[in-house]
């Protein structure tokens, strides 16, 4: 009995000892498959996107912009034409003077602070859409590796209603586009945008109510036409004749243009206002304009001299605005008696197709006149009068129709050929 009791006690002790060892094992031995710890949400830290370093922009750089129209072996209209040899000589002069020629889009990128340009640079532009720009100027520009911009008015491009035998076609423009030529806007019909135009088809001047939609089409629809036909972005606008006012600038800005160009040549700088950028317009009989420009002398600005318009009716102009004239060599005159403190030496007349003419000013009668000596071409003529009055530049312009013997010139690119094409 005692023996059995002893054995029982020994077995019980071993059992209790085994239980204690098992507990210790569970407490101190790590589990092979532990339960996952509660997840803790960690906010994702976005990888910082490096800010691209802006290019070093030379804000002291200067740009000159040249404007051309036609390139003809025989110059008939020196205000809008130049001989091919003279044009190539000018391009060679840029090369010899080491003046880089940059593209329009490079210039605009520089103005936005996105791209650097050379300290002194030039831009080449060609207005209107004459095919001599395609056939004559383009090969010369390719020879020198110069980019350039063509400012076209859409109704002057074949088969537009004002196009003619010397007009470019949309197919030619597409070829130029594919080769990298920049194509921009010069309105639809190339008329003075500041007032209702004289409609040559209906023979009446548009009313003020008709003027606003007409202006929007000239500025905005022309832009859209080029973009639709050529698949390009049109962001530059050359105003016909350089004529504009605040309203024209507002309509152009609303249409989406980034830059507006005039015909008043001045050096352009980083701070030049984009809504009045001057160009040096090259005329066959004024080679000094080019040489003066490449010297980078004179004023540095981006706009034109402020101009105050003079109502044509107050000038008693002859032939009158909108008149039909039978004579192809009429006497043109205007009475400036209504202008106070007139600077007699500043009075000038320009006649479409002839350019600046040797007019005469009588200080007693205050009448400026010019007797046309060579027959006017086309079916209309525009006269532009400029002077200084009270220290300000004043300007007037009017048009008349040529009836007898006046036919639309075969080479009109998009304008009745009697109109100036700046």
C-alpha cells in the first residue's frame, strides 16, 4: 500500500513538472506563424517633380523685323516691290554683318520668357500672298538658311475672290508650311480696319451696325480660315497699312492673337508691347531703310507714333471719298485749313501704287495737291495724307473708283490692285 502511494506521488510530481515546462515553452518560444500585427496607415509622400530651370533670357536683346511684299525684275510700284538681286544683296548683308535671322515663334517664345535669342537678331516677313514670295524670295531664303513668316489675307489666296494671276495658292502655302515656313494673318480683304469700309461690290459704305461683324470677320475669321486650311496655329497679326486703334487691338486680342505688327520700323525689345510691334517695310527706292535698321540705331520701342485721325469730309478732298473718276491721271488735293498749328514741312501724300509722291503745299490756301502723271492701275485708288498738327501726327485716307479704262490688274494678289498693299 505504501509502495503504491509512493509511486503515485512520484508520477504526480512528474506531471506537474511537465505542465510547468510546457507553460514556459509557450511563453518564451516564438510562434512559427504569428498573427499579423494591426496595420498602420502611412501617408504616401509624393515624389517631388523637379521644376525645370528657366533658360537664361537676355532681356537686353534687340530685334529688327523687315517687311517685304513683291520681288520683281521690273519695279513698277517701288513702295511694295524690290528686285530679286537687291533682296539677295540684303540677305547677304545680314550674313556678312553676322546678324542672325530668327523665326517668329522663337521671337514670341523669347517675349514669353521661354527661350533665349541672340543679342541682336532679325526677322523676315513677307506680306499679302504674292506668288513671287514663293517663286523668288523663298529660294533665296533657303539658300541662306533663313526662316521667315508670310502674312496673308485669305481672300487674296487662290481661289479667293480677290486673287489673281500673281497670287499664291493654298497648295503652295501648304508646301511652304511643310518646309517650316511660318504662316500668319493679314485679314481677309486687306482694308483699313478702323472704320466701315467702302464696299466695291454694292457701291456703298458699310453702316456702323455692319462694321462690327465685318471687323470681327476680317480679324477673327481670317485667323480661323488659315488654321482650318493649313492646320497651323495663327498667333501673329499684321494690320493692313499699319492702321489700327484701341478697338482693333481689343478685337485682335479677343480673337486670340498674341502679337500685332505695324509698319513703323523700330527696334523691338523684351518689354515692347505685343499689341504694337513695329516692322521696317522695305521699298525699292528707299534702300537706306534697310541699312539704317541693321545698324540697330535710333529709337527702341515697339509701337508706332501716336496718330490722330482726321475726318475726310473736313478736308474737302478731291476726288472725294467714294467718288467715281473717269480720268486715270486725276488731280488729287485736300484742304488742311481746319488743322491748327500745322507743320507745313510735314505734309505728305501717298498714292496707292505710286508710294510717296512729290506733292505741293500752299501755305496760304493750306491746300496740298498732286497731279498724277502716270496712269493709275486697277479699279480704285487710295490716298493717304499725313502731317503734324499741334505737335501730333495726324492722318487721313480716302478712296475713289476709276471708271474709264481702269480694269482689275491681272496680278492682284487679293486686293483691287489700285490699293496700297502694306
